[in-house]
């Protein structure tokens, strides 16, 4: 039951993620902030997590990332203390399985670290895609004035 609920939640999150990325791409090409869709002036756009954002939204995301970082750090400290105290109390009680406790905890932490590494790699890929889009847009803009300018100038000359 819990596994099914988790699977549904993951699919829903993935779907929302794809949708929001699509919206971000559309806004990116329209030179709009990916979050609040205010128009961006040159030199005032910030790329975070594969999105181009205005200064205010970039600030908000940066603060959110900072909070996540401190949250993870606090959780790691609490978990370490929990492992040390748990192992020590088991050992003190003469429980012969005391060594299994830190092993299990380290295993879980390793799994979490792998998940985090996967998420970070995904974010890096998103950034790479955004950069490719940026370059493509720049190339299109560099080509357009020449392509449109010639017929325009010709029409004006006639
Ligand atoms: Zn914004």
C-alpha cells in the first residue's frame, strides 16, 4: 500500500517536473522568467537548476537551496549522533549485534548519498540543455537580422 502510494507520488512529481520544464523552455525562448514570467532584460537573467530566472526569483531559489543545504547538514549531524549513541548504548547493554547498527545506518546513508548524486547529475544535465538552448537562440538571433535585413533594405531602396 505504502509502496503504491510512493510510486504514484513519484510519477506525479515526474509529470509536474516535465510540465514545468516545458513551461520554462517556452518562457526561455520568449525571454521571460521561468517562474514569474516577467520579461528579462539582457544581463539581468540568472541560470539556476537549468532555468533562466529574474533577479528576484533567482534570489528566492538561492535561499531555498541554502535552506536545503543547512537542513541536510543538520540531518547528517543528528543522524551521526543517533548512530554513536545508539551503538554505544547497545554495546553497553552487552548486545552482541551492536556492530550491525552502524553498518545498517552507514548503508542507508550510502543509499541516500547515491540518490543525491543522481539528483545532482540530473540538475547538471538540465543546465547543459539550457546552455545549448541559449547558444541556439543566440545563433538564431545572429542569423535573423541578416536574413530579414536584406529583403527589407531592398524594399526600402526601391
Ligand atoms: Zn521571476
